[in-house]
C-alpha cells in the first residue's frame, strides 16, 4: 500500500518548525473547514515566542525532565503544560497549527486541541522518552500515556488529528504510528477526510511557470529566484541547516542536495490550490532538467532521504507520488532513514 510506511517527520523540535508553510492565506481558506494536513514550517511557535520575550525562565525548570505529572494547560494539540511548569512536546507527531487567532475549524488545530483537552486536562500523565529528552526550546519530548491507558500520541494519529512525524533518532514507535496513520487515511478521519478530486485546481495555463532561474538556495526546501521571489517547496519538509545539534547534521545534507539540484539552474514551477504561505513565500512543486529527464525536486529530496513528506490539504496534488518516494527511501535506508 502506498501509505504503509508513512514516516513523515516534522518537526525538529516543534512540529512548528520554522521553515515550512502551507497553511491557508486566503480569507476563504481561513474561514472554511478546509483540511490542513504535515507541518508547516511557517507555523507560529508559542514556545519560541515566549523564549524571545524572556519568559522562559519563569515557567521552565532547568532540571531533569519529569516522568509524570498533571496537565494544567494545552497550548497546541501536540504541546502540554504540566503543573510543575514543564512544557511537553509530544514526540514523533505533528498537528496542523495556524496562527493562534486562526485556530478555528477542524483543520487548523482546534479539533486536536479540543481532543487533547478533553482527554488530558487536569489529569495525570506518564511520560515515556526516546533517544532525545529535550528539544532546542528545552521542552520535554515525550510519548504521553494517560491515566485511562490511552497512548495520546498514537490516539491523535489514529483519530486523524495529527500526522506521524517519526524520524531519527526518535523511532521507538514508528511502526505503530505508521499503522495508525494508514488506518486513519483509509478511514478518511479528521485531517484525512478529503478527496483530492474535490479540490479546485487552477487551469494548465495558470498553474505552471517555466524558464525561471534560481539565484540561490536558502535551505533544504526553500530557494530564491533571480527576481528575489522566495519559493517554499510544497509537500515536504527538510531539517534546517542550523540544526547542527542533530546527529549527522542532516540539515546541511539537505541544503547541499538542494543546491546540487537547482542552484543556478533554470527551473519550472507548478502551483497547487494555494499559491503562497502566510510568510509571503510562493508554494510550488519545482522541476529541473537532469540528464535529459524532468525531475521533481520535491520528490527527489524525499527519495534521497534528506527531506520527509509534509502534505497539507488542500495542496495534495502529488500526495501519492511523494509518499511512494518516501517509502522507497525508508526501504533503502538512506539519509534520515539510515539504520
């Protein structure tokens, strides 16, 4: 099955990674319940914002991450606050999140927040850790188990509230999460309750731009064109190059792979339903001619194992193609899937 091993990432440290974006930008998209499925990298990061404002020391203890606690607040569908002040980021999953003021409708993170509040608020939880215990914002990265036996991370995936964002080194429950996501997709639950054929698509003359030259590569999934336009690749996410703390420095590998494919090259851009993200970057599938073949750069980076699938409806035109490439990278054990 094409989605048998959907091991998506996300989210270095916060599945609100700063770098990815595909949340809706039009008033129509913001007001509708349009699915916004993996990650975007332009999502608001509450923890980062608090840290910038100097509030981190007021609520984040500097000692060892806890093994249990009581949930006193739910910041996002994948981020909890315990009574002792610790912020817990649920490991290996990603919940769609728009700007705080736009959290309305099932596909902007509100459904996930409501689910987590109902299940966990004011209740006791046990925390299970993987290879990493803290992220770059000093949040605990954990698998959360509720008093009633619910494995919260997996329950969010199984209910279609979250994506599997399982990537090294935190791979303890990858197979279970992939299985849960496969079932959610097949059942068209939550963020997967869509049919690509139902989404309006621009006509051929409107959704393709050819003969565009790349000035430089910004990171593993973002480029700048000669005219200054910044383009964010649709449907994937790559580690940021500054994430050198991650073993193997995959961010640097993603940057170099992208550079080798497109820097200084003439490319074509294919658009999906949304043409830009909240940060003003264009969203596109990027194509380049290599060895006489037309290569989709988004797909090739996934195939090389330097990026993972991060698909958010309504931009789902090549969802099957991207997932199949990720399955191949996982089977081959390349890049981030090396084991």
